[in-house]
C-alpha cells in the first residue's frame, strides 16, 4: 500500500508538472497567435495619367487631398485598425515602460556665449521639448525660454535661434505640429519681454542679424491650395527692420523671372558681408554677396552656376573662405578674392584628401573633420592653411561642434558612437588638449556592448562598410532579432550616433546594423552620384547585400530581420521589400518618398530631382522610376513582409499622401497572414520637433510590432 501510495503521489506530481509545462507552452504559443486584421475598404477611382504615351493608373489619387473629409475618415479608419492591432501585443506596454525609464535622464547641450550670459539647452528627462537656460555663474541658472509652455501637448518646438552680437536681442523661430512653416519672434534678453516684431509663415529659413538693425530670413509666397502639400518653388530672402511690420519687409533676393527653390542669407561674423546662397536642388548652389559697409552697394555674383556645392565659412579683408567640391569631390577649402572671384583665381587653403572633409572655424583656427570609413578624424589648421595638429579624440565615433567665435579660446564639441551616449568635451586651442565637460548618466552600460565595422561586397562588386552593434556575448546562431537601417541619398552620411531607443532593442538581444550605402556622402560626391538617378538601383542593391551578409554570417536570418529607414530611407525600405519580399520578416518604412512619378508635384519636392530625376524629363527616366516606385511596383498576390508604415498628418516635407497611397496599394496587393498597417501620427511632421512623449510611443509601437511578428518575446 505504501509503495502504491508513493507511486500515486509521483504520478500526481508528474501529471501536474506535465500540465504546467503544457500550459506554459500553450501560453507561449498563444502569445504569438495571429492577431486578426480587417483592413478598411479603400475606394478606388479610374484616375489615370499619361507619361510618354503610357497610361498609368492612380486609383488612390484622392488620398492626396489632405483637407478632404474622405481622407480624414480614411486616416481615422486606418488608425483604428492599426492601434487596435498594437493594443493586442502583450508586451507593448512593457516596452513603452522600459523606453520611458531609460529616456528619463538629464540631457544638456554644449554651452554658447552672448553678452555676459552662458546659454544652453536642457531637458530634465521626459520633457517634450528641451528648455533654453542661461546663467552668469555656475549653479545660478534661470529659464530663458521654455517651448513646453507654447502648447498644451508639447507639439510646438523651437526650430532656430539667433542672438545679436552683443546678446541684447534674441530672435527665434517656432514650428507648430512639426510643420516646416515657422513663425519668428523677437525678445529683449535683458528682461525677456517680447517685442512687437513678428514674422508669420517663414519656411526653410535661418535667422541672421545685421547688427541690431534687423535680420534676414527666407520664405515662400503662400501656395495655392493646401499649405501642407501645395507646390512651393519660389523661395525669397527678406530683411526685416526692427520696429516695422512684416508687410514692410524688404525683398533682398528672388524674383518671378528667375525663381530659385532654396535661398538663404547670412551675415559674416565680422558683420561686413551678406552672403546669399541660391539653389534649385539639394545639390549645387550659386553664391552672391552684398557689402554691408558701403551704403549704396548692390548684390554681386561670386559663383553663377549650380554645378557644385559652395559653403562660405568666413570673410577676411575682402576674401571669402569657401568649402567647395568643385574639382574636388571630397571637398577642399579655398580663398576667393571678392574683387576677382573667377574660379581660376581661387587659392587653395586646404586641399582635397582621400577622405571627405567638412571644415568649421573657431578661436581663429580652422578645423577639418574627415570621415575615414564613416569615422571622424579632426585636424587643426591656421588661417593660412598650415596643418598644426591632429586632435586626439575620445574614441572611434562621430564628433560635431568644432565651431565657435573667433575670440573664444575654448571650443565645446560632442562625441558619440552607437554605444557611447553623446558626451561634451572642452577643447583648449592654446594647449591643444581636451577634457570631459559633461557626460550623461543613464541606465545603460556601454561596456556590455560592441560596435564593429565590417566590409561586404555589393551586387556589382563594390565594397561597402557597415557597423554592427550588439551585446558582447552574442551567439551567431541566425536567430538574433536584427534591425537593418539605411538611408542612401542626398549626400547624407550615416555616422555612428547614440540612440536612446536602440538601447532597449540592444539589451533585449537585438542587433542594430547600419551600412554606408551609395547615395550617401561617406566617400564624397562620387559615392553620392553613384546612387542617384539612373544609378539609384545601386542603393537598393547595397542594402539588399547588407541583409544577405548578415544572414550569411549567422548574425540573423530572414525570419528575424527587419529593414528600417525614414524619408529617402522610407523609399529604400519600400523598394527593397518589393524587390526582395522574402529577405526580411518585417519592413518599417517611415515618412517615405513612395510615389516616384509625382513626388516633385508637392511642396519643395522638385528640389530632389538631382538625386531622383523626374518622370517628365525623359522616357528612360520615367520607366526607370516607375520600375522601382513603391506605389507602382507592388505585385498583386505577393506575400510581403509584416509592414508598419509610419507617417504624420503635418508632414509638409514628404507629404503623407506618399504613405497613404502606398499603404492602400499594399493592402490591396498583399496576400499572406502578415499584417500590413499604417500608423499615422497627429499633430506631428517629418520628425523635427516631435514631442518626447510621441517619440517614445512611436518607438514602443515599432519595437512591439517588430518583435511580435518575429515571434520574439520582450524581456522586461
């Protein structure tokens, strides 16, 4: 009897254990059950356009009308489905909680100096917008301007600021809901009172003071139709004289006969010259100057074509110091005599080198930052172009901010990498030494992670660098959730930079990989051009090859790979998921350029033609664009990756119609169980100035969607 009782007890315990294991298994399985999705019905119309003799259907053209009630109803219906799906993910809230916790640390900018005050931006952790502080002595600070008080939801942000040289007056531009349209206000810094001066609806503008008389700014005429999507091509530079109304502002540059798409004006540090840049695309610009000392001076041309980039660094006794890529794809610094400005008379100060270069100035010195395979190196020069020293940096990463006034001996710069939070260093020009000025304290241990640069081979044999970041003890078993992030356009370089959000991805065992694909600026203008117009496919091939490398080397597999990118990077993701739908499990295109046949019909989109070309310029270009355009290249009946398209209702850079039409087309074409959804943020734009709360919410949703569709749990 005793043996039988013992056996019965053992059997009972065994049964309970089995049931427990079964329950846990079922629980785990249920956690990743398919969440049902009932996509909203999107009406199709018979609208077509004719390009080079071919009729091209555009059944979702009506979604371009961002003010229409039908469009608003469609947005609401899509968001209801998307947020309903996201709410079903069991660890979504845990991800958000962790993001909020790691985000909650003090962030302080480098200091800058005007008058008797030291100014700096600070965010106590979770404030929606950083606050501008000032102090006369260390520890005795005061709030100078708090943008969080400009709106209840934190969606109003500062976009640019400018002090007069003596620091007595302060002008600042404000963006509402992330729009590129700005309003400019002026403040007396002594008592922090606003003056009556106010500029409404400036766009793509800086603010540059001419003494205390007034300031220069840029804007477009109010467009016909929607302010958020209508074409804006005629950019103009104005001067606002203090104490007058905007209606009295003086038109300085721009006219109806020869309109320019991008115009800016800046007064040199010595206050003697107004430098005007005029461009029709994002690459290449003309240069003009106006002598501000001579009262009757007129605007004079210095560079009269837009074949190359020309950035004015400084003015010295009738000479301009200009960084240019004319005859130097990796850039060089030249001196231009204002009385003899022809290019054959330019004098080279810092010649082109093998690495692409960006030059800044401070303390009477020149600082050349070189990119060595996307990693920063800095060298100091005098104003005669003599190299004085190579600056010893804190490590392999990205530096920014080697810039100050001429009379400032100490320069403050920021250093960051994929595992190193942005820290501020002070650099003594006299001593040639730097020391740590301010380091953030957050819940992240950089020593537990590594960032490693690799080189892989693209489809045509081109070597492409990529930096891969993950935990040091990572096992290369092909099952690591991986985000492959890319951009590949507009001469923009992706250099190592710390992301608060990515810490949550990395600590959960994730990999973050960033390839420096063609179209970017990591290797100068030749690298950029190799990913433009009829060579745009190189960009997609480079990105696809990066994904294949990660899979071949065992970092991940297609079941655990997500591809991610925003703006031009959104186009990259859209094209990649269509050309290779089996490559990745998840696709995350954000604020993407998705309609390549019509992108130049919205806001200032025509300025992107240097990179893309347009469907109007030639039949060859039309067919090339149509072949990869995400809206047009989708194939009916294809199983695409789980996709979360993200955009915002106030994006007037890449209008949300791109994402609307792509999402509608994708939901129609997709055949498979993976969800294809669109998340549309309200009261937000292309990304700049987005409130911290909205940023955290968006990252939480993206990570939750990605992990859930990979079948990977979140370890909170």
